[in-house]
């Protein structure tokens, strides 16, 4: 399909109880292409009543859905995995149009996102309880698992497919119904995914999708509704904090996948070329708009010159442009606010004495482009070192000792991911044990994997997505004591 046909093939309504419909007051939200600023289409803008109707539908479907055979739920996920893979080019194009990353990157996300469905199709039939004898022999202890129940899922714009499948996959496998709210900037991928899940036989009401610009107003009553049992959120730490407060009222099960400030550490015994390769991936994947993006580079002083030069050369060779064009490596940022925010961080570093080795400013012309940027000699109090950058900017500082760099790496409220490059096994063990992060990449610039537990500590949140742990987030443990 060409881009215009593709966009017009996506349903633009709210999916509630198996019916696609307009919002109750007819309002719509415009969806933009960030590489041009042009409007692609408009989707329904849900009202408070629509949000309530979506929860009503999820609640109504919960009992029957929980009673379906695990194999049947797994087969729906498996069919969806196959269909997404068969339509990979269309999903990638849609994602590039609304989010901006290159088609190659979007295809990578389609593969990654679809894999969550394959993984949880397999996990659906591996939910186990336990049987044991109490220590005094007087009773039998049986534990069983039950779905948590209706779940609200709120997802961000940076990975429009994978941040959805990482939640929807385990919820389907566990037998939970759901209301999904994708980010305002990128609703189309989620709407296309919902349509595909319907085609795969997902019963009405199991997955309800609402798009809204009145986000807080529509989400809060759902979160405070006693019928909701779980909230799972991927997004920024400030919004996550607010949602945890709201969820306290009903004591919801909560999973929070929040922001990061990943240190990328290159020790003196590292292979520099491998570190540069890892740095390109950790920094530039998704235009730097990833919670896992390397945010602060700490390079041992003995390698600073070589690493800085090789890395800047690689960054300089990148081509900025529309994600749909051939030969483009780096797309636009999501919107003007994001681009201006990145420019402010670079200006702050400059004001504090850092040197801009490459780039450093928004690109001219339409769209929200920012040049690949390398900044050296960055003081530790520069905002670019302490705040999540979410753009193609790499600040590099040097260090002298392992102790010093560990102190620097851990001195953040965030704790999502860290990257370590070293060829010394003892150091690798010491450092990975000392780093206060939920995930650590060793000699590699990417950690995301559907078979691994993704998640953070401290202000990066709690709960895990993917791996064996992922489905547990959607299950309650029930214990039954039986007198023999
Ligand atoms: P965001 O502003 O927090 O938005 C995320 C989602 O929350 C969107 O759907 C947004 O809806 C919604 N939202 C905003 N305000 C809300 C409110 N008051 N009540 C309920 N929902 C609300 O984050 P973002 O800018 O889209 O995403 C970037 C952030 O996500 C970064 O901090 C990044 O690190 C984090 N992230 C974390 C992970 C992880 O796994 N740890 C993965 C990816 C991204 P609207 O679009 O309608 O505002």
C-alpha cells in the first residue's frame, strides 16, 4: 500500500466492546508527520464517558475471557505474531509516518514488537501453581494463579508498537481484559494493531482502545474506578509519579516503566572499536528517543582522545532526513517541544563550558530535526548529564578510576539501564554488582529482548516486562490450605 492508502486503511474511531465508534461528542485529534509537520489524519478524541464505556466493556468481558483455554489465548497471540510479521512493511511505514524514525528502524521495532506476542503465546500455556505439604505435615498447600483482571495500559509515542505488545501480550496470555490508551502523537500503529487482533479472533471487549487529548481528565476516573484491578504505564517519571498517587485509592496492582539516564562506561581495558559500535547503537537507536538511550558517556582518560575521535567520525557520517527516504539514518524528533528541549540542554552545556565537537543545533527547514551532536568536557552538573536527553546528543566526560566512575554512574535518581565496556572479567562482575540499575549491557549497546525481564529501579519505576517475569505482572497468586 502507498502511504496515503495505508493511513486511510487504519480505523480512526474508538474500539469499545468490539465496536469502532466516534467519540461521544464527535471531537477528533490531528495526527502529524513530524518530518514535515503536515497532518496525516485525525482520530477520535475520547470523552470521560467514552473512557468509562471502555472500562465497562473490559469489565463485562473479564469473566468469560478468564475462563477461555490458555491454548486458545496463546493461539490468538501466535496468529497475531504471524500477521504482524506478514504485514511488517505496512506497520513499519505507518510507524515512520507518525513517529519519524527511519523505515529500517521501524522494521526493527516491528520484529521486536511482534516477538512479544510469540513469546507470550508460548508462556500462556506455562502458568503453574504449586502443591506441597506444610512443614508440620498437617495440611496441604496449593497455590494457583488467576488473572489480575481489567487492566488500564498507557503507552508512550517512542515505540508505538512494542510498548503496546509488551503489555497486551502477557495480558492476553494471562486472561486479563484491557483498556489501552496510546500516546496522542502516535495512535495509528495501536489502532492498526487492535484491528489485526480482532481479525485474529480476539473476542469483543477484551481489548478496548481509546485515543484522547483530554488525557488526565479521561484517565483519572478509570484509575479511581473500583472495578479496575491493574494499571500499567510506560512514560515519563513525573507522569508515573502522579499515576501511582491516583492508583493508591483502589490499591491497584501497578507496573511503572519510566524514564532513564543511562551511563555508558568505557574502561581502559575495553576494545575501543567495539565500544564505538555499541555507543552508536545505544545513543542513536530511535533518534536517541529511547528510555534505554545512553545519556552520559564516561570514557577512561587514556582512551578519551581515540574514543571521542572515532565516535564523532561515525556521528558525522549520519544522514538526517525523512524516515521514508532512502539513505537516511536519523529522522526528526517527535515535535517542536521535544526539539526545543534538546536545544536548551545543549545550550546549558555550552554555557557551563563544554565544547560542541559536532552538531549542536536544530536543522533548518520544516520538520523537527536536530543534528547529531557530540559534546566533550561536560561538567557533571550540566543538565545534559542529569536529565533524560531524548535526542541525538552525546555528552562525553572522562574519568580516572573505577571507584570514581561508579560514583558518577550511580549519582542519579534514575536506575533503568547502564552500559559497561571492559574485557576484564573480575571488573565486569564487580561493576555490574555495584551499578544500581535494573538492566546492564556488557560490551553491547542494546539490552531489549522479549525473553528478558525489562525494567528499572529507583525513579525508573518497578515491575518487569518480557521474560518469565512479564506474565507474573498480570497474575495473582491464590493459596488454598487443604486438610488431608
Ligand atoms: P509521557 O508524557 O509521560 O506520556 C506517556 C503516556 O502517558 C502518553 O500516552 C500520555 O498521553 C500519557 N499521559 C500523559 N499525562 C497523563 C496523565 N496526567 N494521566 C494519564 N496519562 C497521561 O511520556 P512520553 O513523552 O510519551 O514518553 C517518553 C517517556 O517515556 C520518557 O521519559 C521515556 O524514558 C519513557 N519510556 C520508558 C520506557 C521504559 O520501558 N522504562 C520505555 C519507553 C519510554 P498523551 O500522549 O495524551 O499526553
